[in-house]
C-alpha cells in the first residue's frame, strides 16, 4: 500500500475555528491542504518550505519543471517574495499599478524572485508568479498561516481542474490530509498570468481576467503563443463506419495519453491494415508538450497537456466574425449532427471530418456533446433521446461557459462515462480566449470548419 492510500482525507469547514486551526497547523508543519479560490481549488503548501512543496508535486504527479503560483493575502506581503532590486524599474511600477487594479482577483503577475523562494517552487527560474486571491477562505488561510502559499490546482496533473470539493476528493482523496470546503468556484478557470517585465508585455496564460480588461491599462499587451485557427481539412477517404470493424473496438481503451504513451507505437510504425485503438489515437494526438522538451515554462499551463478528461475530445471550430454568429452555430450543429449520424445512424462521414476524428468517434460506444453556443433544443429529437448520446449545456454566454467548462468535462467521465466528446468551439474574444486555451489542450483533434460567412458570399 502506498503512502497516498494510507491517508485519511478530512473535510474542513472554516466556519469552525478548530478547522481553521487544523488547516493552518498543516501549512506550518510542512503538510499540504486543498482550499477554494475564486478560480479553481488549489493545493497549497508553505512556499518557503521546499520539502512541503515537494509533497504538492508528489500528490499531483506534477512534472518538476512546471512552476507554481505563490499566493499572498495582501500587496503588503510582496516583499516576502519579490527581489527588491527590481523595485526601481518601470516594469515593476507597471506591475504594481496593474496589481492595484485587479488584486485581489484572478490575475497572476510574474516578478523577479527573492532568493528565499526555493527553486522547487519556480522550477529553478529566477522569476516567481504571484497572485492575491479574492476568495475569503483563501485569504483567511494565507493570512492566518503567516506565510506565502505555493499552490497549483488541486487535481491529478493533466486532468480537468477542480471547481468543487467533489472534484478534489475524486482526484486527491487518500493522497492529502485535508480539503477546506468552499462551494463552487465563481470564475471556473485558472488565473490570467501576465509578464510585464518582457518587451512587449504579454499574457502567458489567459484566464479569469480578459485581454479586453487589461488592454486599457497595458495598451501594448500581447498574447504569448496564440494559436491560429485550424484550416478546414482536405477531404480524405472515410474510415470503416462499423464500430466493430476491428476486434479491439469491442472494449475501447479510455486511458489518457500519459497512461498509454509507453505502449503506443511510433507514428507510421503500425502494421498495414491496423486500425488504431482509442488509447493509441489519444497518445498520438494529445500527448505532445507545448514547449520544447528541454525548455522550462515561466508559468503553469504553457508546456504540458492539461485539462484532459479520460474521453477523447473532438472540437469543432467555426470561428468567424461575430456578425455571422447564427451561421457559425448552424455550421457547428450540422457538423456535430453529421458526426453523430455517422456513428449511430449509418450515415456517411461528413466531408469536414478528418480521418483521426472519424476513428475516435467510431471507436466510442457512448458519445458526449458539449454545447457552448447551440441550445439543446436545436438538435433533432432522435439524437437528444438516443441512449448512447449525452448532451451537456455549458452556456448561455461566455462567462457561464467558462464557469462550467471543467465541470462539464468531468461530468462526461464520472456521470455519462462516454469515450468521445464532441465540443463546440467559441470565439476567442473576452472569456473565449481562456476557454479555448483550456479546450485546445484537452482536445485530441481540432476540426476547422469552412467559414460559413465566406461560403455564403456571392461569387
């Protein structure tokens, strides 16, 4: 039996003084504790205690070169973690100005670090990412502990982030001493991370504060590594449309890429006529790092695949100018309906659907549909009532989609237990930038649909 399995995870309620004391004692004694923030639940440890921080990595299975965000309860605590040699710089002054506007809240700011911060917190980098959460329970825990708290999301590394206690318990129950209860996260995705010391200043990770909210205060702000929209696929030969075309389809593997990578064949090495298993397809499509293998990311969320449910995710993107919203919704609905009828109605493979997406869908006995723009009623009744198709509505509106995104991805695994999820992309404006940042990382195949506005234009 491992150390993880021997722990009895307690639920704490900060309305009880003895529970506050217990959580603070754990932090001061070098233990870890999960706690709520307005973004997602975090798994915290004393940021000055390297051994305690290592327990965070151990509980999550987190790569050591993925730095943590350090949480404070007020700006007065910045001298605890920020190198004083930077305070006379324009970048520091600009960072402080932005912090005064958005703190406490879902914004994290990168600073040169004080040497007292252990390298394990920052993955050996000379910078530290700092946040002041607005959640009153998080504020109380940090202030009462008397130390900065280093905390990533309180989930198994790579899984969708936790936005309620049940998510934390499902992932880390038996691995950590306790979880502080605090309801559901109000924002629903992690904080925005900005680096105002670089030229030009940049959003390193989109999150709870939007680009549009930041631009009035940092006019030359850019978005690091923003993804281009995928091109519509060239029509290809459809794969076999019977889910039983290969013996392995009878019991499709639902292992995430990390669990199956060791056994997956090299690309192009499959024997002739071999139809890959779902596990192999997930490994090939979703297993790669987002930065070079030897490169250390300055902030979480930049290098490794994150937010992945156990099911494969096929995301359909019909992004176009806002004035074509009805046409975009219709294009998304038509593409997803076509994919569902291919799988469950013996229909032809849609021309817009690449072979990899066809394979993932045809391997699935149960398929989920994540609605972000269309209403459930827009889909035909026979699909809505099909026993092997499960719809989850995340809208209406980008703020609500953002708030419910991780909840929806987890629900497909824990409640409907689908093997493939068909998701509608959203425009990358306002909260849509953070939504698509997470959804892209969870996605196995991203399908770019033809621009409906261009298709409707006269010749």
